[in-house]
């Protein structure tokens, strides 16, 4: 699925696309990913759902201006306005990594209504961020000045550690390409520099107030956000269902695509046939 449409928001250009028919499903990606990670899942579901993909500003094919903040508070406000732009009153939301915090902030702080929420290896509970992530965040200016070849090597090593199996060469190239070149390299370190745990601390105490169907999905061998967070999150959210996927790390989409697709398909089908 190609992000052929644009939404102008506070000077930012947000690339997005929509396909299919049926109940609305919105996919939210994380860092350092893009909507491309969710594209095969959205395409597979488009025969029964109206699926929506979008790249957060600072990521993928959306604008990467150094003048625009890309932190989680901004992304949560944007998602709220994007849903209004799409005229979606209560979509089902599927979120991964940063996308979880973005969706939770949109719902808990800005009043975005969801029919259900599937949280896949999400940033939601402190502490978060891999060792490399924290190192870069504390030294973003120095990393931004790395020679391009050194940056690409570090980026590939970083991404390789996100999965249990490791991406194929083709998958790796797709994941790193938005972050190459002068604009991409600067954007990569900028979004990490603006990461702040405050933005999840602000909402963590509100999770017990969530009053909608929630599914927590986690790769059992996630080293970026360990599986204990899945158990904690499911315990905090009333009525939340928990699904752990064996043989999967943080990039569960690539590690176990069939198991994740089946899990999400069953979840969304159950939600739309009982409401």
C-alpha cells in the first residue's frame, strides 16, 4: 500500500492512505519504523475492513523538517486531528512501539474515541528505550555528525537487534532507507533526542480508567521492551487480554507474521461481530 495522500498539519506534511471497506481500522507505527511495517497486515485486512496507514511526521515519507518537533506529545495531538480529518468517530486502532503511546495519549488526553485498541510491544510504561537508544538520546549532536557510512552501519546493527530472527536483506533495506542521506540521518537522531519518558509518565496513571476492549500483544523474546511490561500493562488496564507470541522479539511483524496476523484478525473480527 502506497501512502499517496497528504494531510497538512501545523506546517507538517503527513503521508497516508486508505483502502478496503467495512469497519475502520487505523494502524500506528513506532520508531524507527514507518507505516511500511504495517502495510502487509493492512492489505490483508482490507477485504473486510477500511484500513488506514500513515507516517508520523519525522518518519517514513512524511516531512522531516528540523523546525518541527516530533515528540510523543505532538504526535498524540496530530493523531487526534487526523482522525477528525478522516471523519472517523470510533475506529479500531492497532499500535506498535511509539504508536502505542501516541494512541494512548490521543485517547486519554485529547478525547479521541476508539472502538478497540490492540497494543503490540508498545512504549507505555517506564522505563523504556534500549541501551543504544539512551546512549544516542544523551549524545544526539555527536551522533548526528557521524560520517554517513558509520551512521548506516550503526543503524543496521541497531535494527538487527530488534527482532528475534533478524530481518532479511530486503526487509533491512526497507527499514533503514528512510534514515539515510543527510535529511534522513538528521531526522533519525532528532526523533531520539526528543524522546522523553515524561510523555508516558503523564498517562501511565490513567490506564486503569481505560473503558474499551484492549488487547496487549508481545513478542516473548523482545529485548527492547521486555515482556514483563506486557504483564504489567495488561494488569493495569481493566479487562485487557494478553497474548504472548513465541519466537518473536520487538519486530513481531517480521518474526512471526502469520501468528500476529491471525491474532489481529481474530481480535478485530470478534470486536466487529459483537458490537
